[in-house]
């Protein structure tokens, strides 16, 4: 009996252990990513000294709330770029999602939760279409999404007649003001979604396939990776991120707008590249992108606090991209 | 005294020595042959001469003076030109533009000089002069490079080298893509260049060519100079003997099991352009060798078996037929390919050793593997990986190190372990030991035999005839896409008998391949 009990207990332990094995996310410090913490920390300390209003709860919250759409777009783009693809249509997809959600609620009286869900699905659908077009007709995703960037924006403008869609139900606008555990709901969405994507990338088979497709497509194909499916999924993920970002923007602005996120893609690519993701695919980490987003958002915020003209902001962001990426290539220079 | 001399050059990559105290001297007006097996260090040595690779130690002596700083810029200034194996030309530029590439002629006059206006007519005239100089009149300098033949491409590259006043010309496998008469033309050209006092280094697997042209020959084996032959010593047997150390290389494990009666795989490959209709079957535990010369269709067969270029036939595993359209199907049905080009087709360099090793295992799907199919770090997959890398003998420092940093032999073993971790029924190995060090070769042979003994069907595709001769239960010899000969138990014959069957037409080339050196 005793033996049996022992055996049973051991079995139980092993079973638990196995589940733990599947889900375990032990945080492995990655120095290449953490290197980015240095400039971010320096920046935060400097700004705390330069501007008394920088390190206040309101301002810090503000930084993160403002950065939420960018963070989501950049997270999606990270996945896409690791797979060796590119998605330029994120901003336009956001505008389409925002416009469509608002129109559904205002013109067609769709219940707001359902309308937002449909918005999210529209986001996913734009990505899936990108993926299918690129894989079916063998057009580089750069070209497909460049075309979709224009097309989706155009659809949003046509649907809304170029006007912001006003008169949203108050439930939607109140998302922006709702807090959970002291954090705005606007922050909660990326705070849940982005780590999930990070987990998928670093811990799951899909993630492994994504790295493999970006790292060496031919080798991945021979090894049995479903190239086409992986690429469609990757672009769909990016579309889903555009959906989330579009919903957040709509809630914050209180209107559905066809002209939001016009330049977002530039900041998103910048954040991803600063975060160490390779433009050629196969290399990259979600944590790097998050730090890249924080860096850009902090610079923008700090420059505003210090009353620096918006024109200079662009100059500074540009220089930061150059500095971050050149440091990176110096660091990774091979000896052979 | 040589025009350029390499003295005691050593180079190693991640602890593996590629060149060890290598000496080489090139003389004006003389052709030096550089021969050795794949992985002997020939290309590394060429890269050192051209400044692309910095040696760990040793020095270069140019015209009697040791050089202090050496990069491809200095190499070019010193008049060194390489005609690489892959003929790197810009296809959409004209022949003249390609010849003048890098330093095109600029129009005279103030405006022309200031803006750098291209002088097309001048360039074409100059290109024509250069081609005349080497006695070639059949190439239209105004035509695009896209349409020209490999031999013409080679001539364009040689003309470019002359344009840059090359005193030292390095040719890497220049005849690999050439037909016989084109080869003769090239040799004529090389002789004329020698007459103009150019120093030439010829890197080649084709020993009869080296014998025909070379005044002296340096033989490399495993990164060392094992022989330096003067002109009267240059014979094919002498070179072969130096290239291959039988005592080291020829340790094939004994294959003393017989395959089972049941068939694991039947293949019928049709409408693959490089192959006539081919059909054969593999029994459980059988090692089926496939060999043939370059262009025989070996690689095309390997690719067709896993559906790499779309569907080219019907495969049946245990009597269940399917038409593979992507390798994924093969992976799921247990028919896996270890491809020919390790770097381009097998290793994902930035991913870790572990991830590279498990990428095929996770494709089996939820139904067969449960949650493990979703989580590559799960214990099931990890233990599979550990077992396979241990069995195959993959050596690495950490599972998390990037696979691109492993040595070629370990990368190859990792790719084999990756395939075996899927518990395949049939493993298709395309040139599994090409460019692999001797120790890894032995590991690979051992695992092939062990796995076959355990019931795996192996299709061993190789241009190394000794390998297939020693390991196969049955051997298929291909000739221009046709399955020309089928031999049971090839070891019942001598290796030389087998080699005669490869290509009875071309005895000269056979002589080379009979020594198991490489492809014709």
C-alpha cells in the first residue's frame, strides 16, 4: 500500500511537473536586450532632474497610455519582422477599424461590445488578406502591405466620408477612464496582449516556426515548417494588433477617425529596430521592442515637457534610431 | 623567388583548425595546382591570399617583401584576381560594362570628368581590345551578360582581371560548368596568359587538368600541406595518394545485417525535368545507395522524394500512396530529407542548437504528440533531442548556443539528429559527408548503420563512390537522369569495377572519381 501510495504521489508530482514544464516562463536575462535599459534609465533620471513634472504618476501614466497603440503596433510588427516579412498597413488598418467600429455603433446601433469585437475581426482580416495575397501571388509582403496601406486608408475615408464619426455610446469612451488595480484599461490591453505574444514567440512551436521562417526559409521548409501558414498567421497577428490599437484609439479619442495613425508605422519600425529585431528576419525579441517603444515614448514626452518644438522631436528620434542601430551592429560585429 | 609566397599560414574557426602552417609559392609564368578533398582548406587558403580572411598566424611575401597589412584592397593593388567558382557577373549589364566594372572609363573634357560621364564607346573598344588580347572574338561586348554561356562568363571575368593588370590569377574549379571543347579553349587561354608571365593558381578536383597544366602542385589534407610535387613528380596516383590518407578516411563500419522483407517505401518519380521515370523501393533496414556523376539527377531525386519542388511523383509508405507537394508531408509520413547544402538548406544559423534540433519534431501535430506539439521546450521533446544528439554524437557547448557557430561536421550531425528525432521510416541523405571532417564522417557512417540495423530505411545519395560502395545493401547508379544500373551487394565487387559502371564513356574523368575525390 505504502509503495503504491508513494508511486501514486510520484505520478502526481510528475504530472504537475509536466504541466509546469509546458507553461514555465523562467525569465532568462538577456543582456543584449537589457543593454537598452541603460539609455532608458539614463533618460528617465535625466528627465526627472530636468522637469519636475516628469516623474509624477499622472505623467508616467500618460506616457504609457499615449504609447499603447504604438506598443501594440510595434509588437505585431516584431512578430512579422522576425518571420522576415513587413507590414506597412498597420496604421491604415487602425483607421479602418476605428471608423468601422464607430459607424457600426452610431449608424447601425450595434451593441458596443459586439461592434468592438467586429472591429478586432476586421483588423485580423486585413492581416489575413495581406498574408494570403503575399503567399498566393508570391508578392513580397512589403509591396502587398504598401498597397494595402493606401487601400485600407481609402476605404476608411470612403466609409466615413472623410469625417470623424461622432456620437459614440458613453460606454466606449468610459473605457479610457476606467481603471483596474490603479491602471487605466488602455494600459491593460497591451499589458496582457504583448507578453502573450512574447510567450508565443519564445515558448511555443508557432514561435519557433516564425523564427525559422525568418532565419532560413528553405531550411525551414525542408525541416517541415508550414511556411505559407506561418506567414499568413504572422500577418494576421499584426492585423489583430492593429485591431486592438484601433479600438484603444477610438476609446481615447471618443470618435471613430479615418485619419489616425498616419505616421505610426515609422515609429513602430523604429521601436522594433531599436529593440534589436533584424530587418532580415530570424532575430528579435519582444522585450527589446517594448523597451524601444518606451524609449521613443519617453523622448516624445520629455521633449514636450521641456517645451521643445515638435519639429525637433523628429530630429531627435531619427538620431536615436541611428545611434541604437549603429551601436548594435558594432556590438555584433563578427570576428570572422 | 615567387611573385607571392604564403609562409606558415594558420587559421582556425571556433577551435577547429582549418589551415596549419601552410606554405605556398606562386611563380611568374607558372601554373601551380592546389588540390585536396572538400574541407581540406583550399578555399580558406585562397581567401587568405585575396585578403578576405585574416590568418591567425603566418605571413605573406609579395615580390620578396613581407606585407604588413593585407586586405582585399591591397590584394587587388598587388594584381591578384580571382575567378570564383560561382561566376559573379551583373546579368543586366553588358559584357563591356562587366569587364570594366568598378573602374569604368570616363569621358574626356571638363564636363565629362567633373560629372563622371560614362564613356560607353570607349569602354566597349577597350573591352574588345582585352578580348582580342586573349584571343577571343566570339563574344559581343554590347550584349547583356544574362544570355552568355558559363565559359563565356569565365572569359569575361578573365578579361576583367586583365583590365586590372592581374599578375596573379586564381581560378577556383574553373571547369566545373564547362563542356569539353570549352575547357580546351580555357586551357589555351591559360597557356597564353602564362606566356605573358602571369602567375596562376589552379584550384581543382580534376586531377588530369592539373597534371596537364601545372608546373608544381601543392596537396592539402585536413589543413596541412601533405605534398609539394615538382613537375616531373606530378602524376594522378601521386596526387591521389597524398590527398587521401586511407588509414584515416576509409574506416567504414561493417554493414552485417540484412534488410527485412517488408517494403517501407515505394517511389515512382515522374515528370521531374532532370529525371526519366524512376521507380524503386526500399525495404525496412535497407541502405539503398544512389550515385552518379554531376548531372545524373541525384539531387533532383532527393528533392522529388520529399516534394521540395512540388509534386513529381507518387510515394508510398507501407503501401499508403501519396503525392508529396511539400517536405512537411514527408516529415509527417516519416520520409525525411537531410539536404545537400548544409548552410543554405538545413541550418537556421541564428537559432539555438536546441531549436534547430527540434524543429522537425514539433510538426507531428497535436493528435500524435499532445501538448508537446505546441511547446518545444516540453520534456518529451527535450528528452528526444537529448537522446538523438547523444546517439549521433553532436558536440556543442550549450543547448542555447547558436547553431551557426558549430563546426560544419557538428552542424551536419545536428541536422541528422533533427531528422532522426522524428522517428522516420525512411531517411534520404543527400551528400551527407560533403565538406565534413574525418571524425564527423565516422560518426555519420556509424549512425547510418546503427539506425538501419534498427529498421530505418536509408537512401544514401552520394558522389563519393567509396561511401556508397562500402555502406549500401543495394546500389542504384544514375546516368543523365536514367537509373542505369542496379547492383545488389556492391561490396561483392571491387570498388574499381563499380566505378567503371559510372560512366563508361569518359575514362579520363573516371580515373579521378575512382579515387572518391568528388564530382566530375
